[in-house]
C-alpha cells in the first residue's frame, strides 16, 4: 500500500520542479537567457532526490 504522506511529498516536489523548469524555459525562450549552471545543478539534485524518494519503500 502507498504511504499517503510519501505521495503528498512527491507531489509537492514535482510541483516545485515543474514550476522551476517552466520558469527556466520561459527565460530561455522569451528572454533568450541561459540558466546559470548552479540553477541547473540544483534542479538535477532535486530530481535525483525525488527519484530516491520514489524508489525507497
């Protein structure tokens, strides 16, 4: 059975990642600004943490 707290936590992290990726995408497409390397590294780290959270039981 799925832990409801874990599910809500994953949902929250996905929403946060989606928001940050949308913001980054708009900066690239509308303002022609490339993201800072640290911003990309932070999002990659958050995605890795999310994958670990999903894979853990």
